[in-house]
């Protein structure tokens, strides 16, 4: 009984300390981060003025991963893991469901350049920003790339190194570049 009491007190104090650390680390920023989530001190999280980042309960943001809003809103559900060297950009907005596993070196980018013309350089032609939605219970393998305008259905698997350019149906497994359904 004493052990259970001490364990409960430890967990509660850890939540309070984590909450205080997050508040001091991102004071004045547009973040909502659950105190039950763990964010490495070596992770990079940035939100610009007109954007926000929300991280749900029991998430793990590992060292050298990046969450960068670039003017869009990023919403991450509960129990999501973002492994090292993965990048989530927010340009056109992104919603990640709960229980999602994002392996190392994954890039999720909800924006794309408009092709240049004879009259416009690439840098002046603008961006399309349709956003990305990732459903619940999705596993994204190492080195995958998720591109603008994609919706990934729940219970899906994205194979390592895949480039996802089109929607993925729920309960699907996709592999290759561009990603093709295998089951």
C-alpha cells in the first residue's frame, strides 16, 4: 500500500514538473502540450504567429525530430511517437490521429510548389497547401514521405521508403515510390 502511494505521488509530481518545464521552455508560444507527453530537449518545435501546435496525451517526441508550423496548424492525437530525424511541417495544416507510430527519418509536408512558367520563377509561383490527415492506429515506416493533400485511413501501414502522393484507404498497406496498395 505504501509502495502504491509513493508510486502515485511520483507520477503526479512528474506530471507537474514536466508541465512547468514545458511552460518555461515555450513561454509565450502557441503550444498546447499535455504534461503526460515526453518531448526530448533535443527536439525542435516551432510555431509562427498565426499558427498553433497541439500535442495530445502520452506522446513521445524523440531527439532530433522536428515539428515546424510554417503558418499552418498541427494537431497530434494521443499516444503518438515521432522518432529521431523525422520532420512534420504544418504549411497547409495537419491532423494526426491517436496511436500513430512515425518511424525515423519520415517527412510529412502538407505543401507543394506550383510548377514554374516562362513568366514566373519557381520561388515566385507560390505553393499549394491542401493539408494532410492521418487516421488512428497508423504505422509509417522509416524514410517514408507523405505529401500534400493526402488522407491516410485508420489502421493503415506505410512501408519504409514509400512516397505517398494519393489517399490511402483504411486498413491498407502501401509500399514503393509512388506508394501502391499491397493489401
